[in-house]
C-alpha cells in the first residue's frame, strides 16, 4: 500500500476553484483500478485542504500520475496559496515532488485507464 498525501493552503481567492477541482478529481480517482481510498479533508483552523489517496500497488499509482486526471490534481496543487505539501509513503520510504517527476519521466506513453472526457 502506498499513501499519497497532498496538502494545499486555501485563501479567499482560490477556495472555490480549488474545491471544485479536487471534488472532481477525487470523485473519479476513488473508482480507478488499484485505488483503495481517496478522500478530501478540510481544516478550517489552518485554511488547508488535504487529499489522501491509498494505492494498492506502485504501478497503480504510477498509472494515475501519468493520467490526464492527475493533471487536474497538479493544477489544484498550483492553486495553493503556499508551497503545497506532497508526500508518498510506502511504509518504508517517504518521497515528494521528486517521485511525481520520476514516474512521469519513466512512464512516457502509458495510456490512462480512464481517458479524460
């Protein structure tokens, strides 16, 4: 199992856009092959949104990161008011943005399971 955690800072100017993108992404991600769980958490005290995904296998997460749907997640991360937090943890290793870059470079040409509509 691999945990993917994304934390974004919300401000009044990006809240609606951020929530809209994340709801769309999570509503589709949770039905992807290999996704055990996908959920959004809101923390009003810190003005943060956290997305947590749990993936059964490395290749399931790799396929997701290379999908058109994940490009929407990247767009949401770019809307964060501060530098977003990104963590991938397989219970032995913890990584961040470098993992996304590595997977995208390694998997050029993988066709997504659910092409963007």
